[in-house]
């Protein structure tokens, strides 16, 4: 057996050598041990229990082979909710939490006198966005779509685990909503927006679903599809909210103005000052 301190420091060195963020070591140990970080530091020089050490070593071997920590754990935390993640869905990112917060704020502004808000999350993946909106806003009637049956199965499990009431449908982009005759107050999507030729980190390319990552030659393929069909499922007064690539402001602005002339829109920055969210308004 070894101490917590020796094990952490040894794996931090290995991470640095493999170009894996060394802070991953403590983050993984905290989740695996189900102990608070301060508690681990209080017992830092004590011996690690043998069963924990064995599991920690196995998991770190996978992480050093560039497998995402969330896949090793089998879950990720998003907006305070625990989400199952696997090879069928994209791991929810922190910037997507900001998108959710901004959507909730705009719902409060736009629908203050409405008793119900009909909302759909297109390309739901793990279901993270849909679950947060359904849980955090009592007025929301939530639908969620994805072309991947495996993703929808994972999203359903996440909704059940988090006691979120969501109607899931499988299909390509807006088509399931069109088929159901949906009329929405809010349409949300975090579509694949990475240009097909962009070089990605090994942990992303090797372990996360490509269908959830790449958005055609310029990264805007799926926005074009949504903009083309959105009026078929939106009410006259409604808004759409999207995550977008940090370097897509000019191309996205041009696309909105070409495909949705006369619509008001805004591009919001995330906490790092990067352009990451698009809101389009219909009034």
C-alpha cells in the first residue's frame, strides 16, 4: 500500500509526461473515494485503503491512455445533476451550463405571464440540457430529440434518475417535432459545430461520438438545417438558443441574417470572454 500523497504525486508526474492535465488525478480520486477534497488533504499522508488503491490505479491507467475521466467513472456532473455518460453521448461541458442559465433567465423575462412553456432540445445527447430546463423551470413542458437511438436510451435513463419529465423522440433534427405538429415557445440545440477538418484532442476523437462533434466543412451544417425548418415548429412569439464555436461569430451572424432576415439575434460571451451562445428572437 501507498499513501494518498505518494500516489497522487506519482500520477501527476505521469500525467505531465503524457500531456494529460495533472489536476485530473485529484479530481478522479475525489469522485472515486466519495470524499471531499479537504478531507483527503487532512489524511494525505495516511495509507490509501487497498481496494481504493486498486480501483484508482486501474482507472488512472485508462486516463493515462487518454480515456476521459467521465467515461472511467461512468458519469459526469452538470448543473448539479448527475448524468450517465458513455461512448454514445457527448460529455456535457461547463460552457453548456452557461447556456442553460441564460435560457432560464430569458424564459423568466419572456414568459412571465404564461402558465406553460413548450420547449424542445434538438440533438439532446445525454439529455443534460433538457433535464436542467425541465427541473429548473416548473412551467416547462419538455421534448427532446436525437438521431441516435443509443443516445436517446442514455438520455431516458438520465431523465429517470433525475426525476425529470421529458418526452423523448428519435429522429433527424426537427423532423420528429414537425411530424408531431409541435408548436414551441423555445427551441434549444447544442448541435455538432466543429469543422470536419479540425484537429481534436485524442481523448475527444477516440472516445466521444463523431456524430455529436462534427458539423460539416464549416461547422454550420446543422444550424442551416434548423434555420430552414424552425418556423414549422415555432410559435409566432418564440426564441431559439444555441451553443456555437468560439470563432464562428462572423459566419454565424451572416447565416442568421441570410436564413432568418429581420429576426433579432444576439451572440453572448461565456465566462472566458469567448463568443459561445446564439439567441434568435421571433416577435
